[in-house]
C-alpha cells in the first residue's frame, strides 16, 4: 500500500524520512533455527546403541541357543541375546570385598539386537523347538509418531518466542541494539514547543545561545563572511538550573528537529554498542539537518580517560568517547548540525572533548539572582490561582541560592498546601510554608519530644539566634522554630541573606562559625553539659575552618597557600590533594583549632553577657514554638548596624508584629496585607511607605556596591 503523504508524523518517534517501516526479523532466522532443531532431533533419536543384524544371522543365533527372548513387531524384530558365558563366570566369582567396602556389581551383559522381518512361516516353530519366549506387539500409530516429533519442536519454539519477547521482540531492541536511543522532537505545535519565553532567569545564557538560533535560521549571515559557528556548545551549571530546558528552547526557537539523548544511553553491557550508537546518532542527524543534537549528562561518557580504578575497566566507555571525538571532527557546521551538551561536572571531562573545534564554547548556567528568581516565580505561578496578597519579589528575596527546579518545587508545594487547607486561592503564608519545607523538610507536629529535650532544643536555637543577631556580619534571623522537621532536625534558626553573595571576607566566615557554635555554647552555659544536637553545626564549623586555612589562605602561619586540587587523578572529581608534609599538616590542625577556639571564647562571652535574653528567647520558644523577626526584635532590641534586613525592620516599625501563639507575620505577609492592586513587583504598600522602603534598600545596595537589576 502506498504511503499517505498527508499522514501526520509522530514528533516523538524516530521514523525514517521515506516512511518505510524498519526491517522485520528475517524468515531466514526461523529456517535456521528449525533446521538446527531437526538436526538435534535426528542426532538424539538415531544415535542408539542397538545393533541391526541380518535375518540369516538371527536364525543362526536361534539354532545355537544364544537367544533369550524375541519380540515381534510389524516393523522390527527385537531380539534379546543370552549373557556371555565368560561374563557370567566373572559375575559368579566376584572379587573379595574389603571390610566396610562393597564393590559395585557389574552391569548385565545381555545384548539387544534388531532384525528386519521377513515372511518366514517356520520361525514360530523354530522358536518353540528351542524353548525361546516370544511375543507380538502392535505397531505404533502415525499419530504417536507425529506427536513424538512435534512435541520437542513445540517446546523449543515456545522457548524461542518467550526469550525474544522478553528481549523486546524480533527486530526490536535486541536485534537493533546498536541503534541510538535518542528521542526526536520535530514539527511541534505551539502548545508543546518550548521557546525562550518559557525559560526565565537565564538572560545571559540565552544571549549566548542566541547566535546558534540565528545561524540555524539564517546560515548565510555567517557563512558569507567566511565565519564558522562553534561546533559544540557545552552548558555547565549546578543541577536544576535549566540546562536541558535551555537546549530545548534553542530548538524550539529555531524550529528544527531536536535529538535528545542521555550520556548513559550510549554504553551497554555489549562491547562496541556505544561506538555504534554514536555513529548511528550522527548519521540520523545528518539526514535531518538542520537539527540539534543534545547530550544530557555528557560526563557519563565524556569523563577523562585513564582514570579507572583498574586497567581496562573503562575500555568500552573510552571507545565510545573516542568515536564521539571522531564524529565531532567529521561533520561541519555548515550542514546545519549543532551539537549541544549539558553537565554539572565540567572539571571531569576529557581535555580532548573541550579543545577548540569540538566543545569550544562553554556557557555557564548558574543559579538565578534576585531578578531571575522573580521571573522564574512568574513563570511557575502564571497558571496558579494566587491571592492578592502574594508578593513575588518578597518570595524571591527569601529564596537566595534556589535553582529554578527548587523554585518550581516550592510553587507546587504552595499549591498543594493551599488545596490541603481547603482554600480558594494560594496565600502568601502557603508560599512561605512551602519554602521552609523545601529548606528544612516536612514539619512533624506529631513527633513527641520529652520536656527535657524540648528545653535543650529551645536554648540551643536561642543561642544560634542571639549570636547571629548580635554579630552584624551574619545574615539576619527571620524565624526560630523548635518544631521538628525533616529526618533528624528537632529545630532550626532560619537566616535569610538580603542579597546574592559571591565573595565572603574573613570576618564574615568567623562570624558564621560563631553563629554555628552558639547552640552548643548555650547548652554548656545553661545546663553545664553538652548534647549530640550540635553534630551538623560542628561539621559545618570544621569545614569552614579548614577551608579558611587550607583553601583560602586566611592563616598567618600557613600563609597565602592553597592546597585545593580541582581535578583529582584517581577519582576524577574535585577534592583536596595533600601537597604538604606532616609538619605542615600539624600546623594546619593547630591553626584550625586556634580559629575555632577563638570563636568559642567570643561566643561564650557574648552569651554569658546576654544570659537574660537567652533565657527570655528560650521561654518564648517553649511557649509558642515559633518566633518571627518582630517577636525576636522585641526581646533583643534593634540589630547592630551592618547587614540587617531593611524589609523586616521597616515592617516592625509599622507595628505589624503578631503577639498570638500562631506564627507572626513576616515581611512578605505584612507587605501583602496593605491595600494595593498589583503586588507582583512589590508595590503593595502605599506610595510614601513604598518609596521609603525602596530608598532604604537602595542605600544598602549602594553600600555594598551590588546592583540587582
């Protein structure tokens, strides 16, 4: 039947362009298997030990009394001969057995032979004259013979079909194991196509890949001047930042076919499959040109060669990488095939893969800044039923360090919380609770803690809060809670930074160490003993202190030295490679301990001088379990000048603090409560108050030479 030219193609199925079906499993394989089965059948059925003798020899044996019995059938005469006298004598005189050991008896020496029957009327008379037992058996029916042959055939053919169905069917996965597994997206409509409008918070990365889109749309613009587009574009960034989404948006903007495959899809248990799939992928891409090939998690196949634990352990992966390098050298960008890849481990990729002419352009897809987070919140909330008090700018300020996937998760959690509470729209509190759930884990209100442990947790978290409050280099404390969350957290102190930070000074790192030690020191001051609740705090203290000495060169005795090895030769990942001797190692340990001891003394003096405030915060926590910024400010007073939250301070000046046992309103809730029409951009306050707020934030930003567009 002719192909229908008007039949729409499946955009998610890699079908040949000429519309022909992929070749099915050939009939030759069936014939070969059947012949093999027949061969085995004949070999097993015809390889018997029964000897056939002539009819004259048969009569001679009867005459010489060597026949024991005879069974006469229409097709054969089956003769059982008498035992050999020599063999019988040996059986009558067995060897003497040793005590406790029995010799095995030899098998019977009787022999069976067959004879083709002849018309002999005197045969029965001869058998009776010699006293030989005889009997007649009916012949086998043709149905029995047929079943005897067909049953083994049916059994083997059934096993054959069962095995091939388990492997995906003839002509499918098993026989086409060398075919690439790339998913092909083409001819997508407006509802399924992803464009740059769907990608928020990645303005710089979008600008970098825009020339790829321009080239695919108008290649003559670049080729007429002799220029060539980079063959490969490598997207590098942390997980969840939108690398795959950006690659799909490039294909959607250019409206070209998009091959998507993971790096792990190339390597299988069979040797040579990875290289064959690479060849097949580039062959398919050339047939669909212009198009984009996207390899996600390319570090699975592009890891540096020679970094296995055993010699020959990674031969198949290295063969796949070699074939990928050859294919990248073998195609030209003027054909319209662009190779894009994504990884969060660019440091482990092979240097040959990153050289000019292959992946010669690396685009950093980092976590979004404040403006980017606002845009991402807008994208992920455009289909949600939001309340009028939702302030996306305030939410973005509460989520520094969040990637796009985490923001999407927080928006979805807020929708689920609102639905669970039976609300008609999503409130600001739903978003705040969802953000806390993403940061600290699920709240466990049913977890029972004895009063003694609850008191220890209250003083522990109060110690964290007071040290962070009194030391202006720390991030402002927004919330304290002694409600258990997550797997093991019995309480937490939420510090929200005002802005995105890329550098930290030595004083800021020391202040962070002090804030982490505040919980343990508070337990020591109040109870005279310490608990295991500070385990995670001490791990972070140790990490920061060692990085200060070993990585950042912030120790006077060790000096301006950094022992960070960004590419470990054995494990293929970042780590600290010991480039120093034992004497330097002892000096490093002394410097780390000196930093932590100095911080401990500073925190001990600070908490001892403010013990009354420590006990007041702990009592309030035991009574309410949760405290917000305004309630903390009522007990501790204004924060010292420094890195404090103008948002939260302005909120408390307007008297928006809550005195009920329920959680107090934080800045986003207070700002959202003011009457206004549009709250997406933070303009929910009256004009005078909003201008004062913006002026205060602008002064703080200018003081740090940070600009958030």
